[in-house]
């Protein structure tokens, strides 16, 4: 129970890495505000059913006013926000190469993955700085570490997250707040549900360890970075990728 | 108690980061072989007084026969070796610049910091590979990430550790063994005992956080990397440095 009495705000909490993170934080004793466009309520219910404390808020991370509402909801219900996990993110719905990407889809991806994470930090940091205590974990990607075909706009946003994580960490390094990112490798989530099984198997075989990571693998390292155990870690991009980035 | 039932070998266990690591790993439920040239028995006694299981061995990490003896002792006393923390390391006794360093002292530093860690991995890996499970954490350094005056031979060994960690991780990535490194920033240990306290304070003030790290900060991340929580992390060099390397 290394997050006892903490209050966590988790975006993308309706599924995948976000849901696993919300559940893990709750299992470690935190009260969790589950934020997502869809299914945040299901995650909050699952947490409550397991004996944890959670609330759900349906929100779009691109909207500053929604962020203000989420922080207000967390503060009203639980007193403050100690921990922010910026997990909400998307891949392109169309072909994501520099040549073929459309302006509209480019802007959508940047707006959710990058602007959304910034707005989240902008929303929770004033309270954290006032209390001189807070933890933020952003989600970068393997695509921030190596070149991956078909992920142009996505890679740009994840590289931006890595850069912004370092910058924000140093900006507030004496303010009692740590800011880190995780670079997940190939994690099996609902994002791959449309992909043919044979192709998925081939992809897994191409990973050094030979299998996909689980959302729980990412959640576990987020919980570590949220805990007192990680108080001297800031500005880092920690790869949880089965050795992909180093092979 | 995330390391319950595990057996750990910790070098440099007589003091500083090694001592804190042995204590933390024991507190998480592992039986610990405390290895050091000096004071390993002090740490082992501290673990036993807390109700943990520990054995001390006075050994030199440069000595392959001593490594064989340590592994044999671990197997006799505790049945196996699951975890290795290669913490033993030294800085130069004289000026450590490329020009000012002596051949004798260069060779001593390389033998302890690099060859000693390799011998440790070589000693424990066969058993880990037979079982299809094991965890190794090496100690790199801030000096593996940035250039630091007066640490030439030391930096060479720590850069070597970072590269060897990646190589060994990938070599055995499908064998159930993860191999990572921690890059500690400026951590307050007995290594600085000879330094004028006013100078130490000035050095700390120059760190991004304004504070030196504690051996316990490193031990906590080693415990994370040893745990099931980190099963999808391998080949990484995790900086625990209060934001130093990204400032």
C-alpha cells in the first residue's frame, strides 16, 4: 500500500494502460479519479468492487475547462490531487506517414497526445507546487526512442512528451514535484483488437522477449514512480519494453 | 514483501549503496548474501537483528574463485540464487584524469568496477538460465551519462557497465533473466567522508534538487527492478539522480 492516502488523477482510465494504472493505484491505497471519454465509470466501479475508492469523470483531455472540472471534482471529493497519470492517447485512424498523414488527423493526434498532457500538468501543478509535493507520470512511447514505420504524427507527439517531461521536471525540481515518463514497448491493449492474430503473433516474435507487455507492467512502474521509493527520480523516460529499445 | 522467497547476492554490502540494498532486499523478504571486502558481517548482523536471513562473506569481486564460493554458499544455505546486485565499486585514490591517471590505478579501477561485475554475472547466470528466471542489477553512474571532471577511469568503467548491461540483457532476453542498471547521481555515502563538509554543501547546492540522494533511494529502485513488477523491463539504465543528467 505504497500510495496510501494519496489522490490520483488518471486519464485514459476507461481501458488498457489507463485502466490498469487506475486499478493499481487504487490497490496501493490511493483514491482515484478515473477520467476518460468512455468507460471511466466501469473502471471506477471495478475499483469500488475491489474495495478501493474511485470516482469517474467523462472528459476530453483537449478541453481546458474539462481539466478544471476534473481537478475541482478531485479536490471536492478527495481534498487535492497528489498524482497525475497522463495516459490518454491515440494512434492515427488513417495512414501515419509524413507523406500520407492529413492535416486534420495530424492536428487531432497532437491535440490529444501532446496538448492534452500539457493541459493536465498545467491544471494540477499549481496545487502541487503550493503543497510542495506531487508526482506526474506521462506516457511517452517506444516511438520516442526508435524509429517505427507508420507512426509519424504519433512519434512526434511522444518525442514531444519526452522532451516536455524533462523540461517540466527541471522547471519545478525544487518545488517538491517529480515529473517522469514511461516509454511502453508493445503492450497488448484494445488498440490492437482489429489486427489479425497471425500478424500479432509475428509482431510479438519480433520483440526481443518474444511476447507483448501487459498494461499491468506499465501500471506497476507508474506506481513505483508515484511512490516515496522514487522521490529522487525526476525527468526520466523509463522504458518498459522487454528490451526492444536496446536491441 | 515483494521479494519473499528469493535469494539475493549483494556486493559492496558492507556500506553505502550496497549496505542499503542488502537491508532493503532483506526487508522485502529475500535471503541475502552480503559480500564485501570489509564489514559485510555488520550488514548481515543488522539484517538478522531485524528478523531477516543473511550470510556474510568477505570477498574480493576481482577473484573468480571467490565468486564460485559465494554462489556455492548461496546454494547450500538458501538453495539457489535469484537476484544479483553488483554494487561494489571504487573511485580513484589519485587524480583521475586521462593525463594524470597511473596505469596501476587504472587497472585496479577497471578490475573492480568492470571485471568484478562481469565475473558476478558470469558466476550467477548459469543457475539463472537453468531455472529460466533471474534478475541482475548493475551499478552504472551519472558519469555514464554526462562528462564529469576528475573521473576518467571511473567513467570508462561505468560507461562499460551501461553497455554491458544492454548487451547481456539482449543476449539472455528469452531466458527469463532481466538485466538492468541504475545510474545513481550524487549519493551521500562513506566515499565522501574525507571531503570538507562546506564543499559537500556547495556540491549539493549545485544539484537540480539541491540535495544529495540517499543510498536508500538507489536501494528502492533496485528492489523494484528485482520484483515481479519489473518483469518487462530489461537492458535499461535507470537514472536515480534528482534530475541531474537532464538539467
